[in-house]
């Protein structure tokens, strides 16, 4: 059986080493020493000045919307994971969808201005598969119309734009450290901002709004994470080079094997580099995609329609809306298995099966 993804697990001894300290200190959560150490090491690794380690990537998005005091409409992409949209609704704001751009599969920045109304307060865009949005263009639009910008960087760990961390863009950026992501702490998330006052506000929000043991500075929530999760994050940092190297090898192998496939891949921004978080392919038709998916499944190989369906016409709490490019891409896209434990031979097998379907 080949799953679409398999969380990376380090050698058990490497994790166990951290447990001894946790037992000695008896400090399990509430921003303990391991959580602080992880924040410090991640700042260094990602070359950013500020970040907060939080419960998960969804809470990170909710905290971002709350911290920026957003109330009205938020322009966003229909081609993302549900948390991008649900966080907007959960925080009492209204998502306004804009179609995606055909090459990058990110929100089409040239269509954003047409969606702005007097109630628009922000843009929340996803760096889909880690491929950067048009950050410069979006910044220009935001400045012109006095909007805030939040980036859902759940897929974008380690990505740089012109040598600078992708998380430095926008008023706030977030990341997910969920077990299925490129780099993980089992459950976990990160929030980034360059604005020190905003960072302080986010830190209050993360801890129920507490300002000392008996006073409150903000409306807060429990957005903290535990020492056990931080320990997994710390251990996994040591394997990151290994993980990235393997994912790159697998990706190159897929690319080589599938040159004759009638399908395309998202086109990566030239000023950036793939972090090999996913292996998505957009088939020419939904029919061919489904045939491949079924054939692989009958061979115990599992793929995922990611993202499908479009967030704009499936959520029971929103009026359905169609978008030409999003709907087409969502129907034809398939993510193939990609995880560090996958072997090159398994990739060869997957590709042979896919090509067999096409050439039959
Ligand atoms: C995974 C993911 C999230 C949510 O992150 P969690 O840590 O699972 O809460 C949000 N947005 C996107 C695009 C994701 O892929």
C-alpha cells in the first residue's frame, strides 16, 4: 500500500531524549523551555526576527484576523484548504472570493481590485503548494486601498522570495506544522509579523489575553502549544535537510517519468524555489484524472484531490459561486504520493501505471 502522505517520524531515541527533561522539569505546556527553544531555532533557521509557536495553523489564521481587528469583507482564494475560508467566517468576517491565476494556482492579483468594496478590510491569500503569491502586486493593491494582508503559508515552510523568507510578507503570515506538512510538530502552527506592537498583541491573544497573573490586555484564546509538540519540532529540525533532499529527488523522478503525460504542473515563481511540499498535476480532463486515480487505487496506491472541490461552491454556510479557473483546476488536479519514506522505485511504479492509463 502506498498512501498519499506519511508523516515523518524521527528515530524514537531522538525524541525520547527530550522526554527526560520534560519529566525532570514537570513543565508540560504554557510556553515552556522547549517551546521557547523551538521559537528561537526556527527564527534562526527561517531567518526572521519574530515568530510565535501556536496550537495549529487554523488558530494561527484566526488569531491573525482577530489581532488585525478585521470585521468586514476579506478577499480570499477559493482554491485552498477549508481552514482558509472557515477562519474568516469563524471570526465573523465575510469571505469574498476571487478566481485563481492559471499558472500559479494562487489568487489572481489582477482580479483583486474589481472585488474591492467599501467594506473590504483585508486580503487573505494562500501560497498554494508553497508557490509564492504575487506578493509585490498584492502589497501595492493593499497600500492603495488601505487593506491588511494575511498570507496563509501553511504549505510554505522554508520558501524564500529573492533570498528573503516568504513569511516576511504581508502584515501577518501563518504556517502549519501539522503532521502531514513538510516540517511538523505533530500539531502546531506559526505566526509571523514584523510589527513589534502587533507581535505583542498576538502574544497576549495566544495566552487568554493575560498581562501578568491577574490582569488582561486583550481578548484572548488558548493558542499555546505543549512541550511534547515542541520536542517533535526540535527533533525534526535536525532531519530537515534530509527530508528536503529526499523530496527533491522524488520530485525530479516524477518529472522525468511523466514528461509524456498530458498534464501540467503549477508554474513556480522564478524568484523563488520549490520546497517540494506536494506533487500536484493538473490533467487535461477530469475523466483522465479520475481514471488514473481509480487505477492507482486498484493497485493500492492512494492519491488526493487536493484541493477539491472549490471552496466557493461547497461550503454549507456560504452562497455557492462558480469560478472558471478554480472549478476547472479543482476538477482536474491530483496530488501524487510524496513523503520521505517513498522510494524511487515506488515513484517509477506510480508513473508506469499513470502512463498505462493514458496510453490505453
Ligand atoms: C493544513 C492547512 C491549514 C491548517 O493548518 P492546521 O495546522 O491543520 O490547522 C490551513 N491552510 C492550508 C492551506 C493548509 O494546507
